[in-house]
């Protein structure tokens, strides 16, 4: 466990960013399980798809093209997508409205099935996520990786963050903060053993600070490493 209390990390982040008010303006929205539980399966699948298509790509390009993605993928309605014949998916591979990546297009079809299955089991995918304990992101990430497609690693973490689940994101800055605080991690910092140690530390800092894990993760990232301008950071609020 860390030797550094979270209040010290928060104070350091506030000094680097110009005070508590500025730091607060750089935090992601506060997780809201009630809103998450009501989120439609189409929005769940859309968030999954956007994170998958953004992986290894310039995010701003994907965001600019996203209305066209929504049109091409029929509003990401899982039932409608699963009803489409093979020719529909083959045409998408040459559709200039979207990023033509066969593997990622296939992931949308696979994840439509995944979302629908979980939704049928739990009365909605959003309800399933809202009911998953916030102190077990490691378990949820493992579930997404095993049952979903292309939802391992950062894609799964960013999906949870963007969809409104109380998630940490293991950026280089977050890992540096954890190591600097005394948490023992492997060279990658992203093994299953590492995830358990990270989860335990975030749970402890949450208990100490009363903050959501998403805020703790973000503050960690802002407390160390390159001190990027506030204006730049506000353009990537979810990182």
C-alpha cells in the first residue's frame, strides 16, 4: 500500500494547476449510477464502438466523423444490427463515412450480441454496470475482456470512464503517481496482480478522501510528470 496520504497528492496537483478551483475544473463528471442504470443499450454500444475506433487513432478525427458513424451503424441499436445480413457488414468495410477497419467493424457486430445478451440477463446493460461494485473495477475489466471484443486494456477503461462508471484509467501519469506513492508494481503496471494492488490502493484513497475513484485517478495523473497547460487539458477532460 502507498506510504503517501491522498491529501498530499491532491495538494501537489492543486499547486501544479493553479489552485483547488482550477483542479476541480479538470475533473471528469461525477459518476451517477442512477443515470447509468437508465442508459439505453444503443448508447452503451455506441460508447464501446467509439472507444474501440479511437484506439490507436487521433481522437479528434473520430469525434468529427461520429455523426456519420451513428448513421452507418443504424444508431447502434443492437437488435437492428444483429438483424442485418452479411452484405451489410461487408459494405461497411468500404464505407467512406467511417474509419474502414475490418477488425473494428467486426467488433461492433460482436459487441452488439454481447450487449444484448447482458441486457437480457439484467434488464439493461446500464443496470448491469450500475450494479457492479465500484471497488472491483479489476473484475469488471476482466468481464469486458472475456465476453466483449476489443474491450481489454485502455479501451475497456475508457469505455467505463466515458459511459459514467466510477473508473480509474491507468495512464502513464497515474502509474507514475502510484509508484511515487510507494505502490509496488511490475514494469508494465498492468498485470492482473498490478490491477489488484491498484484497486486496493484506490479503494483506500477513496475511503480516506471521500472522492470518486474517477476523480482520484485524474488527480493522480495531474500531480506528476509533464505539467501541461490547463487549456490543453480541458480539451481531453476524460484522460
